C-alpha cells in the first residue's frame, strides 16, 4: 500500500516531479524561488496537482506503516518503546507532510511569500516527513524480509539451501 501510494503521487506530479524533488530540502528562499520561477506552465500545473493529491497520500502511507508495525509486533518480539515509535512516527510524518503541502501551496500562489524562513519551514517539514517514513520503513523491512524469504524458502524445494 505504501509503494502504491508513492507511485500514484509520482504519476500525478508528472512534469513537476523534478521541481518537487529539488524543493524537498531547499537551502534558501532564493533557490526555492528560482526553481518555481523556472518551471514551464505545464510543470507548474503538474506540481500544484501533485501537492493537492498529496493531501490524501500521507493518510495512506501512515495507515500502511502503522498496520505493518502492528503486524510485525504480532510476529516478532518488539520492545514497547520501539512499537510506540513505529506507531507514532508515521502519524507525525503525515502531519508534517500535510503541513508542508499547505506551506508550499501558499508560497506557490505568490512567489513574494518565498523567503529564507518559509523555505526553511518547508525543508524542516520535509525532513520530519522523510525521517518519519523512511526510518520505520527500513526497520519494518529489516523485520519482514527474513520472514518473507523464509516463507519462500520453505515452499520452493532447493531454493537458497546450503548443501
């Protein structure tokens, strides 16, 4: 579900995808403004569509990561603190993602709103978003991958068995 949501967002962003990536952690208001002002009309439209579509995306990925955290803690021993972090991080990330979308749309409506402070705000929100999604995703993958490979190994005769 997480990857389906990511893919749908990339598809919607279209020609604005390059700008979307560049704006994730932008070092200054001048750089942010430069990226926005150099967009083609189509790329600007696609980027805006991407931000609007991104209002549902955080809810989807937060739900997917939380469900995965619950399931992993049912299958493997996970400390209460780790479980709490795995459950909370996606919600914090989704909140930061939605706030980042609001800030970015607000700046895109009028480039005079783009300052070092607003670009930094957007960048901090992006960093919180990515930390709150990638961190749990890596931890969950570390837990699930051995389970999945073990299940395949047990069902396919001779697959990855040492003599």
